[in-house]
């Protein structure tokens, strides 16, 4: 199994699947899954290729979820080796997507093949939900597949998302939830005019400052045992006409909140609106709902993953909800137990992205042991 994981990871990295392109990665995976009794369904939505594969018809449904798309490599002259020509050097596999997340896909697939071979009469079902739209706008990927599955009442019970969750050693961190994310684009309207005649203008910068200050200093919540307190961050402010003697007509501010399960997006919208109205602003606001917070409590999946990590690595994992969002946010609301477990994230989205070959081998074994723990009871 060891060399198999590395060779499959290399084959996937070699496919230039810059989001939302799949570049044949899912076909490669589908061919191998079909040989082991999986029924494979391709779901193409707009510019995005998705794959739903399933072996078995019984519950529980254990799903591996991930993405074949990668971020652009950037200036390839900054790479030590071509980003889509996988190279092993000093035990590290280099290439775009090595850690995020083609290495995980290879580990999932090889682990599944070993499990099905050793346990052909396993209980429940094994499924794969793979998309080519995770690194992009994420509107035609996992969320559309979940909508399709929900419409036909096909439920996932346990799900491992192969995002690079580990910090320093494989399996040292497992993400058992993520904060919610909501963004706002705020337009504050004023009245343009000459700075020498303040009686004829309404300065949107002056008008916006107290409200933005209040929002940025507001204590939203105290968090809880799984999440830190909610964070409000201004990310961009635009105003001005380019002239230094003109009061601008408006100001646009962009902000984001990463919030815990102590809040809902409706609470956030209501509070922001209340503060803006209190300051008697003439404004427009556009909201982008990036994902709700979710948490997976200790249970079948978490217990199985912890045992698998300890058996393979002899270390105890740490649970965390830190970091950005992932496609787990689309799966968890269906009622599924969702965790993220993958290789170290130190080089993701960077030049010379790489992953330890030994880590990929261990990751495949952890996935295998998790399957045993969940489906061989």
C-alpha cells in the first residue's frame, strides 16, 4: 500500500486541475472505485465537475469528501521544480496540490481499496463526494451535490473531509468543526462638495467612522468550549475622488465576521442593522453568507478517528475549530458527523507546496483503520 499511495498522489498532481478544472482526476478515481464495486455518478453543474460514488445501499453511510481543484501556481519561476511535475526530494513530494488535497485523495482511495478487499461484506456503505469547485467560488460544487442528495433523501452519516488539518505531525490536529463566516459590503452615502464649504457637503467618511468603530469594538459573544469569541474584521475601506479638496460622495466598507455557534447569521444582520440605524446613516448593505458554524461532538466518528490516529502514530490528537471554512459546512447541516483530517498544512497555497511521503502513507493507514472502526462493528 505504501508505494501505491505515493504513485497515485503523483498521478493526480500531474493533472493541471486549476479551479474549476478537474483535468481528468475524477475519471482516474472513478475507474479505480468502479473496480471495487462502487456505483459512480458524475454531476456537472455549469463549469464544475462533481462525483458521487457509493458502494452499498445500507446505513450508516461513511463518506470521504474532497476536491480535485487546486489554486493557481503563480509565477512558476519561483518554484524549484515545475508545479505540475511531481518530484520527490528528501522524502517530500512536491507539486501543486500535494498537501491541498491530492495527497489526501490518494490516501482515501488506497485505504478504501484495501478495506474493501479485506472486508468485502462490511456493514453500511462507503461513499465519495468529490468536487472541482472548492478553491473557487464554491457555488457549483459540494453544495449542489448535497442539494441533489437531499432532494432524493440520500443521507451521509459520517464524513471525513481530507483538508490538510495537521499542524506539525500527521494527525496531531483534527478539525471537528468550523466557525461560520458572513461578509458585508456597506455603502455609506454622503454629499460631494468642496472642502472649503462644509455647510454644503455631507462627508461619508466622518459619518461612517463612529458606526464602524462601534462595530469593531462590539463584544459579540464569549465563544464556548469549542469556539473562540466572534471576530469582526474590516477588510477594505474605499472613498475619495482622487482630489484632496473634494469631499467624496460615498464610502464603501467591506467586513467579515467569523462567528461561533453562540450566534446566528440572522442575529449578526440584526445587530449590524441596529447600529447603522442608530447612527442615522443613509446606507445600503449587501450580505454574503459564506457558511454557518458547525460542530461534531464526540461520538462514533470522532472516537473512531482518535483510535485510528493513536494506533497508527501512537499520539493523541487535538480537536480544533480554527482556520477558515471548508466544504464541511455544506455537509454538516444535513445531520452528518463531519471532521477534517489530512496532512500538514505548512505549505498549502505556497510555492513549492509539498507533503511528507511518510505522512501520506500513515494517513492512508489512519483512513483504513477508521473504516474498520466504523464499519466492522
